[in-house]
C-alpha cells in the first residue's frame, strides 16, 4: 500500500466519521491491532515451547539402553567363569599339599 492509497483512506475516513469520531476509531483500531499482535506472539511462543519439548522427548527416545552381551559369552567378573577356567586349565589347578 503506497502513500497515495493511505492518503485517500485517511481522507475518506475523515469525511465519513468526522473529526470528533476519527481519533476514537483510531485508538480502538490501534488497541485491537496491539491485542492481535500480543495474541500472535503468545501463540508463537507456545508453538516453539511444544516443539522444543517434542525434540527433547525424541532425543530421550533415541538414547539406546546398554547392549546385551552376545549369546554364549561370559560376563566379566562372574564367579562361574573363574571356576570353569581353573578346572579346565592344568596350570591353574592348585598343587596338592604334601
């Protein structure tokens, strides 16, 4: 909207509503635009908040739990693994007391 169109609208509003009513209408329109702008900003903030919460949930779901050891392997530090190794290896057998 250019300057000439704005000027035509101002003159037309001045002729339609008169000099007494025009400032009142301008104030009302200004308040309505301000209210609309504030509601729009609140809506944008709410959408941004929801998006960030969804991103956090997605990141939490992508973190994988610790992997299970492969089938047939023995977990480190288990006593059964130590016993089995000592029994099957001849050098690890305890010497008989004399």
